[in-house]
């Protein structure tokens, strides 16, 4: 009885936090609960029934297996529970979605009791989460002449699991709630510092926005019980920064509807809006839950009598309100007309929110059901030897005769599944594609494992070339939360078939390398499609898409992803880099020059940035592709010269071999398979059989940006502009300033060199600057703390071999120790250099943070409010983003340097330079 008593004790503790009982996922506890249900005189029987019926997680959790088995006993009459009739037992099985429940339903449907078999068949006809073991049973039974199997397959072939669902309501009443002004980061909806609680959905829900906002949302719901609350980013984009399934889950928890009465805290159908729409990767996550994302366009550019935009004294375009969405405004969404109304007044067209595919997601309660449903229909039709009727909206196939292909169009055409044979597809086409590489990170991984359990997946799809579970987001502090969550996650993912950063058996040294860096190495074909559980899944080989934990789970389980082929923006370079500039300055300048070229319009938003970087190996090029998340791009593709790509693949091979030597390969020899693929790709390039990927010379782009290197004369800094009078202009990545703007006077409280934006060259720059200063001054003193976190262990090993690490150690006041990792996050910093464990560190914001109110200068990508540094009562915290040499010098002198000080400090140092390719990186179109 101990485990049940422990559960009751936990329930009492949760009551004090205003929480309900935690959903049950373990077999041992549920077995105890079932024993108490069977004991008619048990004092805990009533509570046990409630826990069994309403508080057990479905899918492939061990608890779900025990629940399904007991329900089978009730249906067969082997166990009698007065409160659970045979019909109710079938209803409970129908809400368990897959896994053991499907196994039980098939046992019953293919059994000897005709009445029970028919009831089981009727339930099975509503289910879509079937896997090969399940479909094989149906196929074998059908081939053996089983009439019930034939009936189920016929239903699947007609897709009755979808056609018999209720239609989407024609009118949806919404009540507006402005969650914030300007771009809303997913951190507002699901803060990074609360990542440890994401798998506990009710607990995590309490961190959305603020407690006051939650009460305001509840009050709106009470005033308008017939309306859904729509969360809005006023004068901005909703969900920038990351996909963050936990953010969508939180919005759904507070504003959506319960997916099943028998599954607690799993809500669907959230409605979100933004003046500038929804961030692309966040919108995919909204689709996962059958939600609605609305591009409100409620603020528009003010124009003069000639139609030209009106600008204010700062040169910014003036916006004027087209209509109000102030909190408490009642609006109506008409899904048939695809329009938004205020009363009878038509406000905007919503066609993009209600494409045929999105309507299917809404009807089915999420995109998973559609993905699995299509596969199930195809399977059933093939077994029956019939043509599947057209039930689902046909994929949009756009083909322009005589038009070449961009790089992303080429990749999608190569990896497309189920498209018209021989048809060449262009941007705008809806495509199912095979996924080659999948990455799961550790603060969303527990949710990914929950998603896999809920869709009843038990093993990785054989289609996937390689998949990796990281440990980088929780690398900084091995605290009790990490100790409770991470080993459990690693075991689940290792069993599922992923290469894992930690070995559940403890046979190899734990690796906390930054996930994007690892994925960049294990991507060994520039034609690959990569899906990863982080917005910075943007490889410099292949095309990579940051995704929510659910889409990652879907990719792991099916080896597929579905999305429209995005439009592309071509980025090329001209001119020559100044010797005192770092490549990071080119990255920032790209954003600034693009905005200037297009009158403030961000042409990158929602599109592929096809960057013709040509001559930079993968590590250095990653600095550009990684930043494209902050440019609000859908993804980025790096176009390389043949020799540069071969160099990058050789580096990748070496790093994969290190992982093999550590003992990280699994029984399927996934890592060795990647090396074999890399060797094959290198030979194809060398022989001329298949050169490096390039777009066609007559490809069509949404826009073309030419970055002029000649005009980049000073280091560039991305400034959160925390005191801008226009709230919507704060915390965007669009305010790019040169060094002289600060006049050598802006105080810096902490410097951070680390995260995925740095490579080995950056760490060598740190050591070279320290060496120069030592030679010049006789010693090195820091006026502000400098936190240094190498992104990978490989980099540290190489720095040790080359003599740089020894110098870093010499001037450090702290060096990480894997044998005695920090158990608590640092709250106070001294003016020394901290050599932190490889991983995300300050950039993630979930463990380590700068002191409140600090001004931080960082190589990170994140400048969102509260991420790297929180506000204090005295001043706002701010995280300014710059190159490694600027950050190091700022920490040493305690302020942003003048251009003269900077030039003197970097003289003779080998910075990350870039010489644009002199070749035309295109090919002749065959279309």
C-alpha cells in the first residue's frame, strides 16, 4: 500500500500549491488502485475509481497498459465493477488513443464472441493511432477470411474515423485578450526558467504570462461563457523565438477545451492572434492542437497622398489602427466565409487561417490525427485492393512551367511522399516529406516522450537516418530537478532508438554538447531534411526546421513531416571584409541591410533564407544559419562550394567517430551508418556525379538581398532597446547598432561567450586576446565577470591539444568539473572568467542567469525580456548581442569599447573572416 499512500501524500502537498492530483503514468500505482477497486469494502475504493477513470494517462505509458488489460477483463466478464459497465469500458478504451488499448480492442474484435467483437470493431473504426504490429494483425485476419477485419478495413478505406466527426462550427465567438505589445516571445507563455515543470501540465500552466493575467482570462471567460479567449500580440508577432509546445499547451489549458473527459490537463483548440500574425514555427505547434492562428493586420502603415509610407522623426514607419482588438472586444470568426467580424462589420479575410488542410486539423482536434488517418486509409485501400476515395483535401501542387527550383524546392521535391509522380513542385505546394535527421532537446524532451506515448509509438521509424537526444539545456546545473527528469528522459529515448547524450547504463561519459552543434555534425548530406525540438535547429548542411515537441515526436514515430514548401529569399555578398571585423558582424549587418533595402519590411519572416555563403565551412557558416531564427525566417539553407562542403563533411565524420569511440552508437549502428553516408556523399561530389546542392539559375525568389561587406566598418550590436518609447520596438532583433553609437561609455555588468553561436575559433579568440593583454600589461584583470561556455567537448579537447585551454584555465576563477557538477545555479558573480560546462548556459535562461537588472553583452542569440537577465526594481535587465572580441573586451574594461580601443585589442588576432565565393553558385535548370 506504500505507493498509493505516497500518491495521496503527494496529492495533499499539491493541494497546498493549488494543484489537482498528478496524472498517473506508472503501472505499479495503477495496479494498486485496481486492487482497491476490486476490494468492495476498501475505504479508498471510491477515490481509486476516480483515479482509474479520470486520472490515468493513455497511450503507451505503463499505466495505460494496466488500464487496458483491466478494461478487457471487465468486457469479458472476468472482473465485475458495478460502476464500469461493458459499454463504459469500451468508451474508456476509445479515449486511450493507441498502444495497449488497440491491442486489447484487436484481441476482442478478432475474438470468438460475436457481440463483443462487433462492439470492439465499432470502437476501432474511430481510432487512427495504429502501427505496423496492429495493421499486420488486421491484414492477416482479413486474408484469413475474418469478416470483422474486413468491416474495419472497409471503414478505414472510407476514412470514417474522420468523415463521421462533427463538422467545424460555422461561427466561433471570441473575446480578445492582449497578452502584450510588440513581438511576444514564447518565453511569455512558457518561461525557459520553468522548463523543469513542462511535463507536469497543470503546474507548468501556472507560469503563463502572470498570475494576474490568468485571473483576467478567467474573468473574461466568466463574462462570456459562450466565447473563446483569443490571446493577442498587439503591434507584433505572436510566438517568436521558438515553437514551444508547452506555450501552446498553456494557452490551450487556459483558453481551449478539454480533449477528453478522461484525460486531465490535455486541452486543444487554442486561438491566438497577432498584428503581424503568428511566428511560422509556433503556428505549426498551434496546428498540432487543432488551434487557430490569426493574422490580425489591425495596425497598418500610414501613407501620404502619394501612397508613400509616413515616417516619424526617428525614421520609423508610422502605423495607424485599422480596428481595435482591445482586451474584452467580442469578435466572430466565420469559418465558412473565412472572415473576422465585429458584429456585422467585416474586419479581415482569414483564408490563410482556414485552408482546407487547417480545417481538417481543427475538425480532427489536431494534425496528428490527420497524418495517421491518411496513412491508415492508404493502408486499408491497398489491403482491400480498392482505390481510396478522396476524403481529405488534396495536397496543393503548384508547378510553374519553365521556372527553375530554389535550393529548398529541390530538397522538398527529392524527399516528397505521395505527390503526383513526375510533377515538379514549387513554393506554396503542400508536401509530405521524409525526414532524415531528428533532434530532441532536454527541456522539451519529456513532453516529446509524452507525445510519443500518447500516439502509442514504441520505436523510431526506420526511415530516419539518425536521431539524437541532447542534455545541453540542463547542462549548467545538475540540481534535483535535472536529476529527477533527465535520466528518465535518456532511458526512454535510448530505448526508443535515439543516440542519447547520457547513457542510461552509465557506460560512457555524459555529453552536454549543444544540440544544434551535434545535429550539424550528424547531418551528412546537404539534401537532408532535419526536424529538431528547438528554434535554432538550423543546420549549415541540409534544411532544418525548429519544431515543437509534438512535431518532433511525429517525425520520430513516422519519419515524416508535412508543410507547405516555403518561399525563399536569396542572400549574396559583395565587397570585402575589413581585417578588424568578425563574421558575427556580417550576420548582424545582413539583418540591418535587409531592413534598409526593403523599407523596414522583414522579407525574411516566414521564408527560407538561401544564403550563398560558399566558402565558409559548416562550423563558421552555422553562425549565420543559427541567427536566422531571430530573423524570423522559417529556415535557412547554406549554398557551399564543392571543396568547402567536402571539408565540412570530413569534419563531421571525425566528430561522429569520436561519438562512436565513446561508445555512443546503438545496436542499429546508426552513427557508423552516418559515416558511411558521408563517405558516399564525398565520393559523389569528388567524382562530379552529384556536385554540391545549388539552386537553378532561373529559380524564382520572393526577394534578393545583397549584403555589402564594404560598408561594414564597425562591429555591430543587436540591442534590445529596452527604453524605446514604442513598446512594440523593444526586445526585437531588428535594432542593429554600430559600436560608435555607445560612445565607449555604456557600462557592461557581465560578458557571456557561449551557446550555439560560437565555434572553436571564438574560444581561440578569447585566449589570443588574453595573451595579447598579458603581453601588453603584464597581467589580465576583469572589470566585469566573463562567462565562457564552449558549445561542445570536442572544442575543449582540440583547444587543449593546441595549447589554448591552458591559457584560459590560467585566467579563470572557476572551471567546471564533471565529477562534481554544480548543484545550484550561481546567483552572484565575481570579476573573473568562469569556464562553464559545455551547453547552453545563460542563453537558455532556465538555470543560470545574470544578476537582475544587469547589462549583459553576449554572443548568445537571445535578447528577450527576462531570458538571460531579469529586470530589477532599479533598472531593466538588458542582453545586447555582439561578436566574441567585443564581448571579451567589454568584460575586461567594464563597458562597451570605443572603435579605437576595439581595433587596438584585436590587432594581429585571427578573427572569423569571410571571403565571398567568386563562383556563381547556381546550376542550369532542367525544368
